[in-house]
């Protein structure tokens, strides 16, 4: 039955009684046309809780469609409400994530309307954005049952999108692709806090950093390159792997049952990116460093494009992980940075003392950081204002985010200059250089029509 008439039928039935628990998204691979249809059908079914939008187009002119879901106002950012996301199918032939995310959309919507208390609490306090396919062109080139090849992996210009982001440890000479640019713009538009990027061909959760300064590696070896929030990232990654049916299992996550080969398994199913293999221009490092969004990379299937009959099993294995992972946004610290008139200060630099990677307040003046239990000092700096710092206790319990607002005093002419860059907020020179380079690239690209 065509999607549209299925939808009409369901809408009709919905008027007669509650049929929202009827499974609607089938366990099949949705090609581009079917993907667009199902996203639109789901918004027709649940208009109150959903908003479909496009972040841009692919090389072959396919829309990069996102479904935003929230208990109220799915179409807008509400000050202080956290924004989280999942991105799938960046490598076009890694197809399982794309279908998991469609299942997840329906699961959230059915759960919310059926009164699932856990999902209701989450969606009442969070806006979720789901981009099932970042590389729809690659997907159309791919073949089911192709577990290992690279057919369909790249975008239509033959480039690996997960090597295509500006890099902070060395210069990335690859030309930024339209799909990559769409994600970069998206990160500027929406103040995302937490994210994951779903891949296939392995089974593990991989966390930053993926790259390292060139002088700290050699051809055959990249060390564990811990980022300043390594403790949080390990916790987030474990949340995914331990809630998964078998990702945490070292004897299973080596993928030998699918691929043969001799890769060792991964302890607890997690790994530092660089320690697995070093890579330049990766999306997770960019999310974290450029946008202050904590992203990990999930490898969810040993076979990149398994038999369609296996999709229900993959959904069973990942459902709990997908739900639990995003809930982790609700721990840590948040607050609003205000000026002397109680107006939000946009783009103030915020840093957790001892973690040398500042991030910025959003357009509503809010910052938000996921942290494990402990006492932290938060430092805030903004040009034209005096620096401020405050200490905060974090319980680490879900839905118990500590609230820590700041009111910055304007600089008076008699006050000593305290440029945020030389007070409190220390960044490594290479990160600094890359941030400047990236800003310049962004500026230039924005000027060119
Ligand atoms: C996409 O899938 C639908 C079935 O859902 C099928 O009817 C259609 O022919 C497919 N389109 C392409 C281009 O393969
Ligand atoms: C690469 O680095 C590792 C760790 O420092 C070292 O054991 C290895 O010998 C180095 N290899 C080369 C070719 O320098
Ligand atoms: C994450 O950290 C919290 C607080 O330390 C701890 O209770 C929890 O068990 C950790 N989660 C995982 C999956 O390790
Ligand atoms: C997919 O798996 C099913 C069930 O195991 C099997 O019947 C079918 O032949 C497989 N499809 C292909 C294309 O191999
Ligand atoms: Zn991949």
C-alpha cells in the first residue's frame, strides 16, 4: 500500500480511537523517496510534536531532512531547553543507522502519545533532532548484503564526509562538501549539547579525539588522545555500550562472526578515536571543539548493509541504548549569562576550570555542560565585561542539572583590561590557530555568493 494512503487510513482510524501504537515504520530499507514519504507521514500523524526541516542538500540535490521532536514547540528553540541530535548514514553504505533512527522517531512519538512516563519526561524537557541520512546520494549507490566494500561510502564527489570537516590539529586540505557545510551551518543555528553519529562496519562507541598534533604520532601508531572531557565521554560511551545487547562484549564486538579477520575486541565496547586509528577532519572532533557539542561515533553493525531481515534484531539491540544515551544530557550544569540589565550575553566564553576547551553561550545566553558528579569551578569571560567565576556542586543524577547563572559587570574605564583570551581561558596554540583559520574559511565562504 502506498505510504500516503496508509497515512490517510491511519489518520481516519485515529479519529475513531487510539491507534497510535500500531507500528507504522516497517523494518525495511527506505530509499530516498520512501524516506521523504515516511518523514512527512509521521509529521502528518503527529503534527503537535514534530517538525520536519532540511539542513541543506546533497551534491545530487537530495534534501538532508531532519525530524525535530519535542513535547511542545518542536519548531523552535526554547531558552534553556537542551538540543540533542542523532545523525545517520554519513557513509552511504552503512545503512543500519538510517533505519534505526526512523524506528527511533516512531518509538518516541508512540511512547509520548501512549503516555510512556520515561519518554514523556524526556520529550517535555528536551528537543531531539534526527537526521537519518547525511549521505542520501551514497545510499542510493549501495547494495544490500555488501558488508565490507566502499561502494556508496563517499558522497557524489567521491569524498569521505567523515574526513571533510575543518581540523584543529593539522590543516585539512580537502574541499568542504555541501553536505559538510550543511552540518556546519546547522551547528551554528542550533546550540546542540549532545549528539551521536551512527556508522557501520564495526561494533563499538568511539569518542574524541580522533586526531592529534602530527608530531605526536608516527606512521603506525597513534596514542590515546584524551580530550579535556575524557571522563564524561567515557561515561557517555559506556552508557551506549552497556545498554546495548552485545556491544560491550569483547568476544562479540571484534566482528569476527561477520568478517573473519583478526581484530581484537574492544574492552567494554568503547575506544578513544585516536587509539583505534587516527583520522583527520572527523565530525565528532569538530562538534566538540568548534560547537561545544559532545558527539561520539557509534559503530552499530559489523556488516555495513545487512540483509533486511536482520533489521528487527538491530532495533532490539540498540533501542535502549539510543534512548538512554540522549537522556544523559540531563546531568551536569547549566546557566544563563546576563549583563547588567539582565539581558542575555551571547557568545560569552565559558570554561570548566581544569578543562582547557572553552565553549560559548547560545543566543539565549545559556550554556550547558554534561559533567559527572563533583565540584567544579565555572569561569565566564566576555570582552567588555569583567571575568567571573563560581563554584558548583554537580550530583550527576538525571534531571538534576545544577543551575548556575552569571551576571557580568561591565568593564569601567578604570578597570584593567582583561581580555578573555589571556585570562582564564587557555587553549593550545594549534587549537587556537585552527579556530582562527576555520573562522576565516567560514567568513570567506559566507562572502562568496
Ligand atoms: C523506492 O522504494 C519504493 C518502495 O518503497 C519503490 O516503489 C521505488 O521504486 C523505489 N525507488 C527507487 C528509485 O528505487
Ligand atoms: C611509533 O611510536 C611508538 C610509541 O611511541 C613506538 O613504540 C614506535 O617505535 C614508533 N615507531 C616509529 C616507526 O617511530
Ligand atoms: C556514569 O557516571 C555515573 C556517576 O559517576 C555513574 O553512576 C554511572 O554508573 C556511570 N555510567 C556508566 C555507564 O558507567
Ligand atoms: C535474507 O535472509 C532471509 C532469512 O534468513 C533469507 O530467506 C533470504 O534469502 C536472505 N536474502 C538474501 C537476499 O540473501
Ligand atoms: Zn562509517
